[in-house]
């Protein structure tokens, strides 16, 4: 099992991008639970503030988990547009 972190912050992305990936406090637990349903992810935590959004995940295969999360986030951002 490995822990991976996927995120962005005020140094790595402009505010317009951070806004698209922000997760409200009331949705953070739900989002973490949704990630657990993805292939190879057994646990997850979401942290989202005005300056950063981070996803911490316990995974078996980091590459496979990253690909699953990337697809999930792309779908979410696309549906919000």
C-alpha cells in the first residue's frame, strides 16, 4: 500500500483553475468516498481551502490510481462547465 497526493495550490495554478477543482467542506467526505470506489484506491482524504485542493489516497498501484482519479476529475470539471 502506498500513499499518494494529487493537488494544486496558489504556486502551481492560477485562481481560475483552483476554483474549478475546489471541493466545498460539505462535499469533502463525499468526494473522498467517491474516490474509494475507483480501482485500486482503498482510502482517501480531501483537503480544499481557498489556496489549495489536495487528494490523499491509499493505493495499491499509484499509476493505475492516478489514471482513475485523473479521468474522474476531468469528468467532474467538464460537467461543471
